[in-house]
C-alpha cells in the first residue's frame, strides 16, 4: 500500500478580485488559462479570496466540492485538496494530495473522505497507473471508491477502496438513520465502455448474456466508521431505465441527490430523471420517472429545502461543447424545475414548471452548459447557485417557480467552472482553470440562510420551511 504524497502549498492570500460591474459579453474558450481580470459580473457577486490551482499540467482538472465545518475538500484529476476556509478572504491549502485518477468526485463524513474513480487503474492505491493493454487500449482494472482518513487535515491517509461495476463516476453520501455506526454511499456509474471482470471483481457490461438490460443499477457501499477499510458493496438496486441515444444497454445514473428527512432521492440518469423512495436506503425504489425531450443529458439534481421542488440539470453536449451561443435556445443545457408532488407513477407526470439558463451569450468555442448546483437553505424563498463552465457562476431566484430569473453572476476571465455551491454565507467554486474561489453574495437571502455543520451538496438532511 502506497501512502499519498502530500504537498503543503504556500499560502497565497486573498486576491481581492472585487469585480466592478461590466456588461455581459461574449468570449471565446478560455482553455484553462487563469487571468485575474474580470469579464462579466454584477455588483452583488464578488470574489473575496482564491486559492489558485496547484498544477500547470494541461490535463489537470478541478471537479467537485464538499464541506465539513470550516474545511473544504476540493477534488481534481490529480487528487484532492483540503482547504481551511475559516477566513473566506484567505482560503488556505492545508494539504494537497497527489493521487491521480478520474474524475475524483468527493464526499466527506465524520473524518472520512470518499473519492470516485471511473477509469481503470492497475491497483486502488495512489500512484497506480492506468490499466491498459500493450497497444494502449483500456484494460480491466480497479474502478470504484477510494477511502481516506482526513481527521488530521495535514496528513490525509489512504485506508482502503471498494471496487464497483463500471467504476464510480459520482457518488452520494447517505447517512444511515437506523445505524449511525456506518454510512452508506450510493455509487453512480454508466457503461461508457465495456470491460470484462478485473482481478478486483468489478466489470462493466451493457447487456446481460440473455440480451436483457445490463448496467441499469447503482452500487450501495456500506462503510463502517470504526473500520472503513472493511467497506463493501451491500446491494446493487436495479432500475428500469431508457437507453441513452438509442445504444442498446447504455443506461445508468450520472448523479444522485438524496433528502434524508423526506426519504426521497432524485436520480439524474442520462436519458431520464427519477424520484426514488429511500426509506429502505439499501434498496431504493422508483416512484416517478421524468422524461423531457428538451433535455440532452440528465446530469445533476437537487431539491429545495422544503422538499416541494426538484431541479434537474441538463449537461447538453456532454460539457465539452458550446451551448450558450446566440443560436442556442434557452432550453438547451438548462436547469428544469418540477413540482415533486406532480411526479407520480400512478398518473402521468406533469410537465416542468419552467427552466433556467444563464442569459449571457458565450463564444462559439466556449464550452457552456448548466453544471453542478445547489439551493440556498432559506425559508420562504427559492434561490439557486450554479456553475456554468465558461459562464462562471450564476445566482437565480425561482421563488416564482414558473418564472426563474438571474439575480447575480460572476464570470471572471478564465472561467471554466465545474462546481458552484452555497455554504454558510458564501459561494464556493471549483474551477478547472482558476482553482478555488470564494464569492460574496450581497442579497437578503444571505442573512436568512441557515448555517449547516457540514455539506455534501448532493446530501440534504433536514427540512427547512
């Protein structure tokens, strides 16, 4: 077992990028180059502090975020960073773990960190290279979850791994209300490729030998908090799903959001959205299926904090194509808003209430679509925060669910923003080109938002209404 290499980053200080108001402008693909000059922002969304990316390797990409107390965990394709965010104007990199793998979605729970791996490796430990044949083709290997002990943020420690079929593209932390000695993790994956069983027990197939649907499932991993190294898959719930793009057996879920108090989950499952009953968390079952011909790829999902509304995000073009051009309709790559009570398999689900997409045109070479997002934990008002790749970060009010409207944005030069989330008074972003930014939203919603002890953005625990 190899120990992850750690690089203690220099404290870079707050960059004080307080962006003046400038008109919305079109701009070309930024290609990951960081530049502190603003392109487009509103007065009410300002960058307070930054921790720039720690690698100049062209393949370096920042991914998702999670939070515990005054600590942020930022995934990237080279590993992950742990940041002290006690001073929002000066986020400090406490440790920078060198542990390459794709795509490194992160989740945290009581001193443990989970890292998603969805490209085969020769072994689960850090430093293991990609698993390839002599000709360079992808070969079976380890894919799934890596687990780290991060109780000492200066010394993260690899403690084990769990192999899962088709790897782990993303995952969702699911607290076990009946057994607090463990935590469950829903692993979302889909058969982008087809691989035979590896020496670690994971495989990836689109169809069963009899021709029936193959990988239409998630993997449920149980992690004993006292012995995380013994974590294991305890169930593989199957779901009826449509094929993606007409490819036989190409099914699976990209992202899953759970709301523990209402025992519901929203699955963004490529060709459709689903609502699940998770009252038996090891065996979720479908209670609603959401089909929308305007959605190219069901990518992300979240609920409002009163549990009444679910938002599904469309990653049109797979996150590598421009979808915010003058020629693109407002329905392309949007966030779609649904009333949860109207989604019921006992009757025909009602259509979306509305949709939202950034109103700013991006250049023909700029990748742009709505990406990772969450909703502010406030009562009596619905306000969302979302990343939009080259469009930076947007804040939108959908209290009138039929008429969502952007109320602020910050689109700094060099933006390629993967994740933007609200957490305890600030907006935190993880950007492929720029790194980690902390933003201040000047809005009444900030004063009314509930402070949380921790946040995995795909895990909502208690109702707020």
